[in-house]
C-alpha cells in the first residue's frame, strides 16, 4: 500500500476543497478535489480514498484520474444515498475530508511492455480510467491496448469525450456496447452485454494482461469469455467492490475468505482469488 501518512490518528481525514464539478450523466458527477496542503494525492491507478462529507459521513470512492495528471484528483460519484447525494448537492469551493489513498492498485511497473485489455462495465470504468489515462500518458512503455466498455443505456455512458479520444489513439482500440437502447434514444453502436465484445477482439494470450471492473454479475461471464480466449488466470487483474467502513483492514466489513478487500485489494490477481467462493 502506498500513500501519504497525514495524521497521527488513522481515522482523521485531510482537509480538501472541491475545485470543480461536472455532470457526466443524470446520475454521475465528476468532482475535482484538491488537498488543502497542496500535496499530490500520490495514488496508484485502482486505489481508493475515503471521502468525508461534513454532516453526512464517509464513503469509499475510486480515484478516477491518472497519477500522471497534475493538480487536483478526480472522483466520479453516482448519487445513491446519504453521502453520495450530499456530495451531489455540494458546490465548488465546499470543504470535504480525504483519507487515503488505500488498497492495492494496478501495478503499472509490472504491466510495462505488456499488451493490455481493459473490460469495464458501468461504474467499473471509473477506476480503469485512471490506468487507461496513465497508459495514454506513458504509451511508449506499454504494448497494444484494447478498451471494452459496456453500460445499460446510451444515456449512461461515462467519459464520452475520452472514449472517442481512446478510439483515435494509434496504439489503442476501444469498443462500446449498451445492454439496450430505448426507441427514443439515438444510438448506432453495439447492443448487447459486454461479454459480446470479447470474441471480437484479437489478443495474444501470452502477452496480454486484462484489467476488469464492473458490477458483481459481470465477472463470472467475463471470466468464461477470457477462458475461451486462452488468457491465463494470472494474466487477469480484477478490481472488486465490497461494503467498506474503515478502509484500512481494521473492521472486517469487506472480508472475502482470508482477504480484506480494502487492504489486500480492491485489485486482485484472479489466480489468487478464483477459488474463494464469495469473490466472484
Ligand atoms: C473500493 C470502493 C470504490 C468505490 N468507488 C466508487 C466510485 O468511484 N464511484 C461511486 O459512485 N461509487 C463508488 N463506490 C460505491 C460507494 O462507496 C457507495 O455508493 C457509497 O458508499 C454509498 O454511500 P451513501 O451514503 O450515498 O449510500 P447509503 O445511504 O449508505 O446507501 C444507499 C444505497 O446504496 C447501497 N450501498 C451503500 N454502499 C454500497 C456499496 N459499497 N456497494 C453497493 N451498494 C451500496 C445501500 O444498500 C443502499 O441501497 C465504491 C465502493 C468501494 C468499496
Ligand atoms: S473496510 Fe474495514 S476491514 Fe476493510
């Protein structure tokens, strides 16, 4: 686990300021947040922070910006309940608290020289975006890159401009799909679940490593398709999400078998967890 030690009390958060807020969809907003100390968050792609919203409490969120981005870091937050709806009502300049970054992210040094296959479902694109944009900014260090992204409906697509940018990059191919499209919405792309994109991509299982993040239901079917591709289990990195409280391996809320997702994950090598019943 890397990160900054901010305070003597591990549950104290560092003061930070919301510097910009942008609507991505009806349900998701992108927040740029700056630590008041002006320090860099110093995160790895795939790590998360605990965000404290005064008067409402704390919740974990993946850092969505790349460590290669200067200045404030970004969180993409879906409004679903008490803390997330409170942050959706916040305004630029409002104060929040930040603990972290926490957990194991994607190992950007290990992945150097490898071909990369990103598979993101829905909000799962949020942590993957941190790594995709890191690879974009350091593309000479990585091989061929493929991004597969699926969401429920076209109106739920996240980071639309960046998806178009990734599609244009010479070392990257990006494909999208939606589960379904209402008649009144214009969409000329693929319709079908994300697993329908996997047979279409040509990967070398010897040189390719996959990074997968999405809703729990997605993993089993994505793993089956990757088996069809002959991708070894240890060439797959999965970012898992579990209910969390402390975020630092103290409370046991996020336990899967012998692992604490907050401390040992959220990014796991599939070979390590494939026999854990509750993992997938
Ligand atoms: C490591 C990690 C990274 C995450 N990254 C992101 C992110 O980048 N963007 C984002 O929008 N969300 C992310 N989440 C989920 C986010 O933490 C929850 O949406 C948030 O905790 C809900 O808090 P709330 O107070 O708004 O909701 P509550 O009022 O507590 O609950 C509202 C509803 O959401 C459900 N719920 C609450 N927490 C979770 C949870 N952890 N998982 C599933 N359902 C939950 C409740 O059962 C209830 O139905 C992440 C979670 C984890 C563990
Ligand atoms: S959230 Fe407390 S142990 Fe993981």
